[in-house]
């Protein structure tokens, strides 16, 4: 059975889903705490490093109120391992029948990746209402996502790739964008130096920008 849209409410609880590439396990919890302190409570830990699964376990234990998920999940084995580590949602740069099946069987929400109309249709036909649009900027950016509002009115997107504070408003102004994924709130220099206050500041700036966009839309 397809997962209902209500199972994806975590995506829109914060305007930005930080894409966390954790090189050192001892960075995991303070990095997550800094993001949450700045107002970003939905966290995507990518499976690009050796300590990623342990980082998911550590962050899930330390911050039970945060929505902790796994990104860069490309096969069923990674899907299962991430869930066993405590991931509450899964993000993939693409999609496959194996990932669709793993999500349906486990009940863990999957955000499959898609950038073309055919890929979006395949994900929707498989029962997935929220899609990762990646890589966003090089695939047409906000204009491309806006064009999907007509044929895919019941689909929400999480664009990721090339997004920063300078173009954040272009995406969040769209009705079919639930949130954006990004790594600009985690500059490598600040992470390497353990400058978590800087991370919190950048997270807070993203929230302020998003709130301003929401206020304008209401007016």
C-alpha cells in the first residue's frame, strides 16, 4: 500500500533539510544540536561516509524529538541498514523498484529522486507523493518545479543541489515545494573547526528567510 501524505509531514516541519555529510563521529551530535538550536529539526544524514550509520544512531538517541533520516540511499541494503540505525525517513538521489518495495514493506517514508516528467510519473504511480528534485539548479531549478504544478498538482518536491540563501526564496515561494535540502548551513570550514555557533547562526538565517517568505504569501 502507498504511504499516505500525512506520513510525510516531517518534510515541512522546517523550511530546510540540512544535508549532513559527517566525516567524524564525534561531530555528529554537536552538529545536529547546532542545527536544531537554529530551528532546523529535520535532518538528513547522507550515507557517504563510513561513520554515517553510527551517526544516525547517535543523533537519534541524543535528539529524539528531531526527525532523523538517511540520504544518498541507493539500494535496498542501504535502506535496511539505515532503518536499523534509526532513520525515520529515507532520501534517494533516484528511484528503483527495490527501494519502492522496501519502503512499502517497512512503512518508512521514501523520498525518491526525480527530475523529469517520466520519473515523477513513475514515482507517483508507485505511490510516493513527495519527491526529491535533484540536482535542482542544474535540472532547471525553481522554474522546472513550478512547471510541474500543472500536471502533478498532487505532488510535493524537496529540491536539493545548488541551493543557498541567495536563491532559497525562489523555491520556498512555490506551492509545490515542501522544503529545500541544502548544505550551505554546514560550511566545511566551520564543521572542521567545530564552530557550531556558526552553524546555528546559518540555520537561524534560513528559518528567518523562510518565515519572511511565508508572511509575504499570507499578505
